[in-house]
C-alpha cells in the first residue's frame, strides 16, 4: 500500500487524512487542514472526506488507545455506568479492567477534559429531577395549590395531611402497583420495552385522574360542604323559582368545566342577560306604539288592559247569545213535537211546525249566517258550507253526526241496531225537525261520501 503525502507540506500522512471532495487528488494532513490552507483551486470551504478507520490516537502517540477504542470506552461508561470497569473492558475488547480504569482517570477525569468539564467544588444544592412537569413518575401531575382550611378534627376524620396536601388513602390507591416492579434490563428487546412503557402510560393516566378529582374537590369546596352538611351548619340558601331551578338543571353539564364561583357567576350573568332581553322587547314594543316617555307607559298599559277586558266581555256575550238561541230552538222543537202528537190540533200543529222551521233554520230557499253560532270553529270548510246550505246549526250537525256514526259502528259489529237513516233519529235527537226531506238525504249523502257511514 503506497503512502499518502500531504499536498501542502509534502509530509507523510500516518494517521487520518482529509481528501477534498471537489479537487482531484488533493490530500491534507490534520495539521494543515486545521490551519485552513488554500492551494491553487482548493478553498478551505470545500467539502472533504475523512479517510481512516479510527486507528489513530486521539490524545498523544505514547498511548496505545486508538480513536475507535476511545469511542467504545465512552459508550461503555454511558451504558454500564461509572465504576463498572469489567463490563467496560469487555465492551472495548482488548483491554483489561485496570487499564480501562487508569486510562479513563488519566485522560477524562484528571486530564484536561476533566479539568474543563468537572466542577472543582460540589454544589450544596441538590435539585429534585423526579418532579418534572408532567413527568411519568412525578408525585403530582398538577400545579401545587393552597392547602384546604380544615380543623384538626376534620383532618383526622378524613385522613388528610395538610402539610403534604395529601390523603392517607388516595383515589385508586393501588395505581402504583403498575410501576412498582418495573425495571429496565439490558437484555430487554424492543417488545419488552414497549410493554413496560405502556404500563407507565397507564400509570400516568391514573395519576391524572386522581389529580383531576382532587382539583374538583378543591374547586367546588366539597370537603367543606360535607362537614357543613354533617354539622347542619350550612347557610340557608334562597329558593329560586321553578324557572330558575329548571335553568340551573339545564346548565349542570357545564359544571365539570367550572369552579363553584365561576358557575354561580355564569348563571347570574345568563339570568341578567335574560332580563335585559325582556326589557329590550318591552322598550321595542313601546317604541312601536309611539311611546317615548316613561310617564306614557302606564297610560298605555292601562288602555291595553281595558281593551282586552272589553274584548273578553264581547266574547262572553256572543257565547251567551248562542246558548240562549239554542235554548229557544230546543223549546220550539219540543212545542212542535207535542203539537204533532195531538190529533185534535193537527192543522194548528202544522202551522206551528212551519213557523218553528222558519225560526230554527229559515226557509228552504234562504240561507242564514251561522258563523257566530257555537261549534262553528270545529267544522271543516265543507261541513260549514253544508250547514249553511241546508240551514243547520253547527251544534245540531255535530249531534246528528255522532248519532249516525255510533249506529253505523254498532251495525258493523253485528249488534242489532235500528237503521241509521235520518228518519230514525227523531227519538235520539230533536235537531232534524226543521230539515226538509231533500236536505235530510243531502246530509246522509255527505256523511256517506266522507266515509263516516254506509249508504242507507
């Protein structure tokens, strides 16, 4: 194997050589490369390649330790720990434990590297590295809060240690058993390490759940409320209205995200918002009616209430008028029936029946306005037109319709019943005395067409 020469100093390169990646056949020794020499087209900023297998010494030529052995030694110290010289020597390969210890002390502790990196005096302050924020083995995953104000008797009853801000028995007290027996061994493969890390993750989740419950107990003052309720010294709270209680019940799902004070303030703000909206609607109504002063509001409300009362009185009067007319119609119908039963007053009965028919439903050719009569709003549009056409009151039409439907159902069920034809209703209702024969058939045809009864 031919020797390589430095292109700049022309010396033989015994150890590592740096070969320029951009210039052709350009080699430098470590001394010239560290000085940043530039020859011809070569610049010190050019890329280079290190040509060596780690056989050169790092510290001096007197030692027999090469760069590759130095790297193996540092890896062994990091992997097996400081002081385990036998495993470190086995890791290096061709060194004894004493040689490994003496070399490490001579160059990495007592040498220049140790003097620069190791402190002369050991610091007195000891930092706790096990309580990092969110660390997997930290005793608490939440920020420390002020301790709860409890008496000594209450603390003894709860098993609460105020100085430690902790309980003798925590939630999920057996959670530590997940990691108490864990130990990372060097012979563990990737699968074993993944399983153990999964156990640590499970432990972290259980710690977070424990911290969350403690935070809820503290934020909502559950411990104080417990002792207040047990001692019957809880303050008397004002009972709200049913509407307020329903509103608070609807807002209950948000309680898990708020403290007791925040929840109370949130509920009060929403109630205040509701009152403001109501007040805004009132002011908008006043402005719509042309009211611009507070003194005019009372007069407007007084006049509005008076109009509502008058409207209610008119409705009551219409209902009373309809009932009185219905009574008069029933009395007229009974008089007509009695006159028909008397054989000696047949001609007079016919006249009375004719007059009653005129009073009840009007003449056959004339129509009467029935929109003000009771039961009119219960009819459909077709039923209203039918009652107007045959001069039949809505209440009478409803009675006839109910009787016919009942008779039809009895007949369908196989129960012996009289014919549901209109002539058979005189014994059940007196509403048909004022109808002509054509109007009776028209009424039957309408009910049969709607599917409520079957044809006679």
